[in-house]
C-alpha cells in the first residue's frame, strides 16, 4: 500500500521516527508521498525503509509567517530533486488569519506558477476553502502535469466542477471518513471516480476515530501514524462494495499513475 499523504519531516514525530516507520511497514505500507509544510522542512532529509516521494511546499497555515525569500529556497530545493512534487500547498478555511487570507492566496499563486514552469505535479490542501481553491487553480490546471486534492471533504455535487473532471486530477481520502459524525465524506468517497481515488493518513495529523496513536503527543493531541492506513482502505472498500485487497490495489495503482505524470 502507498500512503498518498503524510509528513515524515514534521518535527513533532522526530523522537518517534523509527516507530512511525515500523508501524507503516507492519501494516503493509511500503511507500508514501512525504509532504512538507514550511521552509524549515525543506532541508531535512529522512532516511528510512519506506519508498519515499518527496514534496516541497509552503502550506497555507505558514504562508503569512515565512521569510519573504522563501520562493527562492523552494525553487532551489525543487531543482536539486528533479523527482520532487510541490506540496502541500493550497487554501485553508479552518484557521483565520489577520490578513484575510491574502498571504495564502499569494503563496498558492507563486507555487502554481513554479509548478507549471518546472513541470511538477502538485498536492493541494483545500479544507473549508474548496470553492476558492478551485477558482484559484482553474487557470493553471491545464498547465500542470497533475493535481492531487488531498483530504477531500467537499459536497459530492462539486465533482461536476470542470477542474475536478479533468484527467490530470486525483483525490485523496483520509481518516476523517472513520468519524462517526462524518456525513458528507462517505457520500463523496462513494461518488469519486474509482480510477482517481487514493488513500492517505496525513500522519502525524488527522488522527482517525478508532485508530492507534503513535504516542500521546504534545498538548495531549493524539499523533497519527501510517499504520492506520488499512482502516481507511477498509472503510472505503465497504462503501464501494469492493473487496479490501482489491481496493488497496486500485488505490496503489492510482497513486502510481499520479506519480508517473512527473
Ligand atoms: Zn498534510
């Protein structure tokens, strides 16, 4: 299995790194897309037994606090790693910023332009800002090799949007599906085109209901690990009425197809 979205370079898991990777391997997760969120993570190299595809990006949460010269560092990181993706980038409606989202919109635009120029696929975050994200991405979508919308949670009606009907678009379904309160996501996960669906933990974030914690983290938040991926595969398989191993194989093939656009 491939975990299509996690954060190996997140400082919170540094002391528990070996355990993070062991949990993945023990659960049958052998590969991952490792997203970064801020410039401090672009220099970090993680050696581990997983087959790692690296993504460099400035997450919308950090857009207003990054040093102004971050685009130069991002370009250099990407040029040093020709196989790297751009992510995690996007727009966020979960956390309000004093500038009304100005910095995150500018950071997204800068990174989409860079992705188009360097021919790199992008990994997109759009929590509670899906409409605005699609609006921002639309002018670039045809110029990018591929777009992976991670942690999707929008209303299934939005699948009719021209950007989301494109052949270079993929969708990441995560642990929010396991929440007993989830209403929209089960409907969306059942409606996504099956050849575009990938699975992800977003570990160490997005600790899933009923999942196994990595450790009891700072401020008593439960840190997630990629060994929880099979729970997500199981939930999607049930929703789609597909045997679990078959769904795992489909999601893996889809992730490889997304990565093959590089
Ligand atoms: Zn993430």
